[in-house]
C-alpha cells in the first residue's frame, strides 16, 4: 500500500514527498469496520448524489444507543420540569414550549436511526471524503495535506459505550467535518493514520 | 534622531546574521522606539487628565474667570485643604512622585519589550510582571502591515504587524521609527521568502548611509506627504480619483436604504405625528459619519508590485500599507453592484488570513483590494494578485466571467429545467475549472465572479436537498479561510456537479503539491521535474509492487501546464 509513483508530486518537492511510503489506508481495515453498519442509506430518487467507487466506512451501531439514551434523558428532564411548573405552580403556559420541545425531540428520534446509517467516510488516495444526510445530502472532500489538527472527543456516556467523535480541523471554519459515533479503536486508528498521511503531504495553508 | 533601538542583552545570534541588511534584524534582541509607551499609554494619561480637569472645573473657572464663579463654599475640597494648611510643597511632591512612578513604569515596560528576528521566526517578549513571549514562524507569514496612525505619523513612527495564520495571531512591533519599520519589513519579507542570500546582499550594499540621512528628513516628509521613503515606493498601477470613490459610495446599497428610510419617515410624519420628521436628522448624521469613515479609509489608495508581493496602501488619517506575498490570497471576488453597471465600475475583494479576531472591525477594510475601479484597473489588479493565472486566461475571467454569458463560453451553467430556482440568473450561474483555479460566476443584478485558487482551497462540499433532487441539480461549495467572499454556487446540473467535485478534489491535491509559495523566493530545485508528470511510467507495469495504485484517483490527467505560482508579480 504505497503511493503510486505516478503521482504528480515531483520527487524534488522538499520534505513533503521524501517519505512516499506512508499510505493512505484503503479498505479492509479491521479496526475501522468492527461493529459498524454495513450499508449506507441513500435517498430513493435516481437523482441522488452517487456514492461512487471505493470503500465506505460507517459508524458504530452503538452510536444510536447513546443518542437514544441522551435524548431520552433530555425528554425526561423537560417533562419533569413542565410537570412541576404546570401542576404544582399552576403555570398553564408552560405546556406550549414543553410540547414543542417534546415534539421536536421525538421527530429527531424517529429520523435518527436512518440518519446514523447515512453517515460514512472514505479514505481515498489524496483526500478524505465524508458524507451524511438523506433528505439533505452532503459530501465533503478534505485533502489530507489541509488538515491542521484532528480532535477526538467523548463524553461520559460515550465512554460507557466505547465510542468517540472525531473532528477534522482545516484552515477553513466551514469545512466542519465531524464524524460521530466511531468506536474508540477506530477513532484512534483513524487519527493516527490521518496524522501520518497529513505529515507526508503537508502543504501550505 | 539616530536609531533609537539599541541592542539589548546580546544573545547568541541565529544563523541569520549575515543574510540581512538592517541592524535590527540581525538575530539579536532589540528594543522598540523609546516613545512607544507614550503612544500606547497616551490614552490613559489623557483620560486621567480629563478626570482631573472635570473635577476641578469649577475651581478653574474661579481662577480664570473670577466674575463667573458662584459663592458656593466647597467643604472638604482638597485644593482648599492644601492651600489652607500650607501643603503646597507636599502636594507638588506627590504629583511629581506619581509622574516619576509613571515614567518608571513606562521605562520598564519599554525595557522589557524586545523583539528578535532570526532566519526562522519573529519573536516578541513583553511584560514586566507577566511575561509574554510570542514567536511566529516565518514560513507561515501571511503578510506584513505597516500602520501609521495620525499622531504616530507626526512623530515619525509606525507600527509593524507581522500577520500570522490564525485568529489574533499577529506579532506586533509597535512602534518603530518609520525608516526602521520599513527596513524591518523588507528583512522579514526577504527572510520569509527564503530568497537566496547572495541576491539579498547584492542589493543592500551602500544603502545604510542613505538610510541614516533619510531618518532625519523622514519626519518632515512624513508630515507632508505621509508616503514611504522614495526608494521603497513603487508606483501604483491603479489611480483612484477621490471623485470616483465618493461616487461609488454614494451609489452603494446603503444609499438605497437611506432613501427608503427618508420616504418612510416622510410618509409616517404625514400620516402620524409630524414630530417623526426630526428623526431624519440623527439618521443623516449617522449615514454621514459612515460615509466619511468609509471614504477616508479608502482614500490615498495605491496598489503596486514589489519583489516581496503586492503592496496595498490606503487610509487618509491612519495609513495602512500591507504587503501580501504571493500565494496568500485564498479567494477573489470581482463584483459589480447594479448601480455601478452604467459607470462600468467593479470592486475586487479577497479572502485572506488577516490574523485578526473575527470581531475586528477592520477586517472588511483588509478584504477590499480594489474599492472601485474600471475594467482596465480590474485587469491590472488581477494580474498582480493572481500571478499564477496565465495571460490568456484573463479573458475567461473578464469578458466571459464578469460581463456575462457570451456565445460558446466555457462555463457550465444551470440547466434550463432548474430555472425556477434561479429565475433571473440561470443563464449566468455557472462554473469553470482550470488547472489552477475554480471560477464561479453568478448574479444578474449584482454580477459577481469568484476565483478560488486551487492551491489554497481547503475542502469542497457537494450537497443536495429534496427540491434540488427533484430537479436533478446539486450545489457546490469551496471552503476557504474566513472572509467576505463566499465560494458557494447553487443549482448546477447534478452530473456536472459530481464531475466537478471529483475533478476539483484531484486538482486541489495536484495544485497544492506544486505550490511553493510558503517560501516564495526559493525557486523550486528542479523546475524540470514538474514538466515530467509520470516520473516512472514503467513502474505502472509492475503490478504486484503497487497494489494501491488502483485506488489512487486519477490525478494524472490534470494538466500541469502552468509553472508553479511562485513567480514574482
């Protein structure tokens, strides 16, 4: 798994290509694909954005569990607050905002499982591709050399289920690639790979 | 007025000693101009004096205009107390003591504020109790700004700002005497460019004496013309008459808002209470102040090529001279608002790393590269800021890009079936991908063309909502550093957009790998290597050795015709 020598990067190209042996990882990586979904959900229309070739990696199935739990906790909190305000303190108006919040959260919960299956990323030769969304499809290509840093975050609930969120930061704030629900191992593996690859393809800003 | 910045504690100099010309950038620690604390603390002093004067107002009136003083007796007034108890000497001593302490603080802060310029970084140390040490690597320098506020200009001082890549990432050397600031700017840019030193040395010989003489006259000439030293002042390629500038501001969108406001107020005062008419006055004052600020900050505009990049000067009262090395511009927008069309005026804006916080009000100022100009001006400015653009590509940008769809133009436009989403501009709304740049054309009322240099593009997004899907279209966004230029273009044919997204992603990699502008002065070691795209075509014939070669997207077809953009303008 090496960069093929017919890349247009000239060998004289300073330190960026002196070590041409670090590879962009391609498919078949065990750590990335353990316990993940196995098919990306797409819109039915023929006019959708095509997935293209290459291997898509997906996120952990536990992501949806964590999301369900945290949304349920949030719902419980809202309902409890509404009940206290509405019944004990006789504030009838509170049912309106509480109702709106509950309906929105429930709607989110309904689309969440399908949404989670639509998230995917692909490690191509020179860039990382991230996609998400069904109704609103979005695909972002980030060249490895553009990455300024890679962030891994996990909250207490995430830690309990062994998942983490990985964020790519480029010089553009709008890039906004955040891959949620990776397994701990996948996140760390991905981070190390990305940093290795970014190091060999470092470019200017 | 000799060079006031004296060497501080001599530290082992970095390798840069022999390379530079100014005594201030020899790799040792130096101090700033001795008047610096006064300039920075001056505001504080003014406030203190203001408070004192306000509190003693009645007494001052009594002293200078005895007839107007009322006979009120100030019980416990400190001045009365001092006079009554014969403490005048003590009071004078206290005032003197405060002044001495202030001066000592100023002196200490000046003494502890040092900077150093080595071959690799610019460093600034400051603070007496809380020390700060900021170091900026030179290969990430985004530009150097020379700012001369009114008062500093009278005193012959200037503020030098080394623009870094990040929010609030600038290294400020405030203040230096103007000739020193100019010399340091030249040195920083030369070191950052990585230009060969023999070259640098050749052009420096014999200028030291001339500079010493220039110091003397700088204060005087600075007062009169406020311009750079003659040797450092290349001619502007664009002449911007003040009349055009004022006209351009009067014909901007804010004028329409003002007119709408006036109409609204008049109607309101006719229908409702006439008192509403008086609200026009503050509105007019507000707009007047806004225009005044906008116009004065664009006056004295000039743009000129220098070996270290494009030099842009603007500002009537606070004159800012920024130097933009090649390859520091992340997006360019050429736009023509509706009202300017009859006059044939255009504006050029860029996205760049200004090293300032996002809330900084002057960021807009830094994004206007050409506040208003004719087509010829646009042509000249584009040649400066996009040196990588081949000469024959300019018509693509100008005639076809800005002035709208022409027959057989190379842009891929919004398909006819989706004209409902772009009812006016669908014929114009389109893109063009060249090996060096992505061009996005849009707008009919406000014509705009965005040029995104591929070597600077951070990432590319392809997106599609439900309505887009029904019409078989998609949207493209090129992400650049934060700025006023947006790199997004909606409603393109889906297949074309997908192809563009794939091709652009590959082209970005190719363009950035042949980009050397972070050290723009170094010529690439073997320029010929670029002209030989597949270095080892034979390697492809060895299948088992390169299994991953199949996974590499087709980056090869991207024509590598243009030499890297490091060429000087």
